[in-house]
C-alpha cells in the first residue's frame, strides 16, 4: 500500500478532467510530496504516466481495487519540480 500526503478525488470525472485536476492540485504541493489521485476512469492508467513524463513529475505507483462492482484506480504522483 502506497502512502500519500494529499488525496485528490476525481471520481465521476473522465478524461481529460482527472489530469486537469491533477495539474492544478500538484501546484499546491511542496517538492517531494506525493499526490494520490483517486479515479474511476480506466484511462488514467495510460494518461497519468504520460502526463508525468511530459511534466517531469514522478509516477510512483498505481493501485486498482474493486468497489461496489466498479473499478477504482489510485495513481500516486510525486512532485518532482
């Protein structure tokens, strides 16, 4: 289980909203803090690593779980710049 400093709930939002919300939220963090982005959009599995590569932040992990017959994705992003 990965640990985060801040959690961002993007449940119910679909591409590109989780990435836009992540982009805004990560600006509030200090260097080295980890943001946990909770999403039910499967696209986050590809979108978040691509966004991290583009922006220079570090994708530290992705967890998947099933909750009430739906998939929940938790992407962990470390502020790296």
